[in-house]
């Protein structure tokens, strides 16, 4: 269905919508052919931000399997605690190295659940969008962007997203950016 929507949007010359639906499909079913189509569309319409490499592919695969990895880590922690309790009841003493290692493992799971972020991105959804140097309409103007460019989101402040534009920190209004899942 997502590929059909992308095809329809491309036929209507709504390349922003086409890229959005292709990205949604890619996050559900990563494949090199979808990446190739996105790169072709981006090159044909001179859109920035669609350069993919092995790191991007790894991030997509990791995001796809995030819950399975978390389940395995939690299962390993529960099995370890169960074995520890049974051994402790039998009088077994645990070394300080094991205790510290297990606590570090639990902190890693905590970090994985709460703080691990592989980066957010968005697609500029309007034409003639002002990219500013600070989160203010009175800030200095960096450039005017057209719709369809993909930008990494590095933060947000009030009605502004902090983005990377050509390697530099910049700001764009939230209403002008279609946030990707």
C-alpha cells in the first residue's frame, strides 16, 4: 500500500509525499531497491539528504529489530537473576567483578531503553522555506530551501527544529518540516 501511495504521489509530481511514503516503506521493509528509487528521485529533482551508506542501512536494520534485541537482553537479565537467586540460596558467593559487570549490564539496558537515539530526520514539506541561523524570525537568514530536501533533526526549541543544513547548525519552523518516523 505504501509503494502504491508513493507511486501515486510521484505521478502527481508531489515528490515530497513520494519520498515520505518510500521512507515509511523502507523503515518497515528495508531493501536496496527502495534506497535506489529514493536516490534516483532525489538526483532527478536535485534534493539533498538522500545519500545512503552502510551506516544508514545498519541504523534501519537496528531500528527494525530494536524490540527483539531488547527482549533478548531482558530475557538474559531475568535468567541471570534467577540463576543468581538459586545459587545464592545454595550458599554460593559472587565475585565483586561479576556483581559490577551485571550492574553495568543492567545500566546498559536502562540506557538502551531510555536514551538510545539513532537520530531523527524530516522532509521539508513547503516551497520557499527560510532556513535561519537561530530559532527566531529575526535571526539571520541562511538560505531558502525548496520542498523535498531531507534534513537531520538535532533538537527542537519552541516552534523550531534544530537541523543540520549542509553540515551547519540551522533552524526551520516545525510547520515546514514533515517529521519522519
